[in-house]
């Protein structure tokens, strides 16, 4: 008699100490759990071995990417129901890594659950990680070479894939929504225009666009505001795409696209710097260098617009750990900081911070549109990359949308000035008005 789902549900509830909020369907087609909810599908016993060898988020992520786990029904609802078990527990309570396994083995109840789970797993061998998992780079974090490898893992998966996900705007950062009924393209154009206005771009302004992506910011600044743009990225594929767009728009004489680290830019000064969705890759150990470097590249009176994802602060900041799924499959070596720390480090570098605008809800809307785009082009996305890569993107974007909606993470635009000795920042008395 098929009963794997019932046994799995009972074991999960014993281990978690609470009713499982999802229905479960196992490899033997048995089902168990509350009706009317999304269904967690355990396609293969291998999913259990992944969890036994790597308890917690990484084991679940590997099972998801490999296709051992799936969800039938609303993915957002499923992730929301599971959030209490994984995302919204204290970090100290999250089972992860060998230390957590040893700790769990001291608990008689967990040992009993483990013995029962072993009966369901099949051969007791550790499954290899999915091919989509980033290889662990050696050496210190955020060297020029290691950062280039990390950027390549995330961005060099094919420009056509990104066209399907991002849509015609080809902007890979939070859009700026007039209303949820706006199109993604309208919202992304509004974001680019917002950045240009904050930087006070005008004909002849020399702009450095750090982490330029596929060139959308550079194109908007040159076409709509007459700026002369130096755009830098570490991705060869992005650079080729951006150069082609600039040439097709007749703007190749106003836009220079370089495959270059921001630390290697030496031809300042610039009137303005835009850094949109790039600072998350810098790392806490290098952030002071990042802030000081951009300050040095600006002329007195020059402006920086730093658009950056932020996390909530912790009581013990030394306890911060990068999310394992994100680190292994999405943004290797990426780090998030609280917005207060970002502002402080910009000021420590010499900047005067003049405006901070929170756009948390805007990113949730943006991510939901990207997920819808991916789902609408699913077969083509799989063909262009791999089933596992497409599954990585669907999970990370849907989970991130919920994290923004629940205030687990946010995103902020910080306008900072290299204020001259005269003290005049070149700003109007009121930089913006509130509705």
C-alpha cells in the first residue's frame, strides 16, 4: 500500500514540532496533509538524502534545482506557508551544515526521526550537487579575479534568456511604479528617469555608470539627457550587448562600454556616478574602498546615486550569514548590509548624504513581473540554459518577492554629494515633494 507521503508528513511534523502547512505527494503517488493547499511533490527518494546530508535551506535548494522537489499550485502561497519554518526562524535555529547535524543528533526525537527517514531514503550515499551550483572559488573574497568569476556565474547565461525574463527594457533592478497596473517597461523607464533627474544630468554631463548591465541606463542618460557615459561591467556578454544597442541607437559616440572593474577606472573626474544594483556584489570588507573610490572619481559638487538592496539589521551583526541558496546558485559572494551602515560608510568616505528613498514595495512588484515573464517563456528558458537554471531563477525571484513584501529585505536609492569646500551642494532647497 502506498504510504510514503503519510510517513513523510508525520516525520516532518515530529521534527518541526508543528503541523505541516502543505499537502505532500510522494514518489509512490501517495498524498497526505491538508487539502486545498499547494502540493509539495517529492518526486524522488534522493530529495530525502539531500536533506539528510545537508539539512536546511541548502538541502532543500539542491533538491529543488535537481527537480527532486516541486510545487503544484501557487508557488508564492507555498513559499509563504513554509516561510515560518525556514525564512522567519532565528538564524541560530536554522539547521545548516555539519555542526547543525551533530547538534541534532544529540536530540533523541531527532535521532528517532532520522532512523525512520533512513528507511525511506534508499541507498545511503551523498548525492552530487546539481551542475548549476557555483564552484567554490579559492582565495580572499572580492579580489578582481574572484569578483569577475562571480559576476560571470550570474550574468553570462545568455542574453536571450535575460530578454525573456526582463522584457524589452533589459533593466535588471527595481522598477519605479506609478501603480501596479503600469507595464514593466513603463516602470523601468520611470526608474531610469528618476535616477537621471536625481543626478541632474544635462547635455555634456560626464556620467560613470558602474555595473552597467545591458546598457539601459547609459542609453537613457545619453538619449534623453545628452550625457556622455562611461559604462563598466565585468560581464563580456553584457558589454557586447550594450555596445550593440548603443550603435543601433546612433549613440556609440556618447557611450563607451568597458569590461572593467570599478576599481580600475582611472580617468575621472566625472560629474555624476550611477551605481544601480551593483553594490550588493562589493562585500562588507571592500565597501569602504568602494565608497572612497567613487568619491575620488567625482569632481567637487558631483553626485552619486547608489541604488542598493538592504537587509534588516541584526542585534549581533557578527552573526550575519549569507543565504546559502543565494550564495551557491544566484549571487556567489554577494552580501547585503543594513541601509544605515551603507549611509554611514558613504559619509565616512567624505560624501554628504542628501536623500534616501525606500523602494521596497516597488521591487516586489518588479520581481512578480519577472517571474510571470519567465513562466510565460518557460520552455524557451529551459532550452537556452537548463531545467535546473530555470528552476533556480523561478525560486529565487519568487522567494525574493515575498521577502520584500514581508520587510525581510528592502531597496534604497541614496543620493550623495561630493560637497565642495564652499558648502554649496548645488541642490534646490527642496529636492522632492511628497504626495
